[in-house]
C-alpha cells in the first residue's frame, strides 16, 4: 500500500468497514474535510492524523506509515535503525530468557518468527526436520508441520487451533498478507490430519504436552506473555513464550538436560539476528 496519507486513511477506513460519515462522526471532523484529506485536496495536521489513527485503531507500524505519508516523523524516534533504541529491551529479554533456564523460553515477533531463545529451548527443535530450522525459524510452522514439533511431541497441529485463530484475526486487523499466508499454511497442516483430536495435557488453564528429549520424555506447560504498553513498533511485535515443567520429574529431567548440554554448534536458530 503506497500513496499519500489520504490513500492510507481510505484503505484503513474501508478495512474497518466505516463510511466517511461514521469516521467523521466518531472523530468530530467534518465529512467534507475528511473527504478532502482522503482525496489529497487538504493536508492534514499531525494531530489530525494521530486522532484518525486512534479512531481506526491502527497498528503501531501503520501509524508510522500514516505519519510518514503525511510528511511527519513517527513518534519516539521509531524511524530508521532500531538496534540502539531496542538494546535495553533486548538486554531485559535476554535476562528473562536466561532466568528461565533450565526451562525452555523463546521470544517471537508478530508473525511468530523466532528472534531469540535460551539454550534450553534446543529441546523444542532437537529431532525436527532440519529444513524447518532455516532462519527465520517460524514457530507457528514448527508447531503445526508434521515434521516439526508434532514429530517429537504429543502436540498435534490441532493443538495450535486457538493460536491459528488468533493470528488469523490479527492478519485481518493488520492487513498483513504475509501473516495470512502463514496462517493458511498452518490450516493446511491442520486439515491434513482430519479428526485428529488435540492431545494437550494440562489442567485446563495452562496448555501442556509431552516432549521427547535425548534423556527421556518431559512434560511441559506453556505460557505466552506480551508487552503491556509498547512504545516502539518492534517492541509491540514481541512475545515471550515459556515452557514450564509439568511435574517434579520433568523439572529434574530439564535440570539433567542442562547439566549435560553440549556446546552450541552450527545450525542452531540465532538469537537476536542482525537487522539489515
């Protein structure tokens, strides 16, 4: 999607199923002025663009796009390389990942691509098809592909149904065709195993599954956490998923795996890959 701020606004207004009258009423802007903005006949102020973005509930990335299209810099210095700005957050997440050891923990982005992992997370892909580990490693694909996590655990593609549904809604809300393609791929894996019931274990509150490791079977329960009030586009995309032992035997086995862990070798998913 290119063009000026008016085209961006019109795209998202239509995407949200709103008429010009409805958006104008919701924001207190005259229909005539909104029409002029969408048609490029009026240059909107920064304040107006932010106001309209709020009314349309635009994702942070699309708010940046709207401001840039209108000739304004996005807030919080979000434009350009983010490596330095993101460094404190990355350090904090690295500390969280390390603190979870010997329990597996990973960080994923909005498209569920793996961006960081602790050493214990190796058990989540030890034994999967190596073709699924080509960066960027996509955890939705890894969780649903028959040669991925289902190959080494009791987590079937159907276990990811709730995640698939949530990401489908997000793909629609954010107009993210790349994410939608990933969702359709995951749904294809789901459809390829008709009638296969979910084999989550757990207590009905936290999902769980059994995972084959080089020292035996470990029971894991999974928890996903996101940042509550992100200010940066990159930060808004991140989620931390942790895998906790389901019982004391599993906790003991995870500690044993950590104690016998080999040194990192080639072919492992990278932590915090460099951005171009």
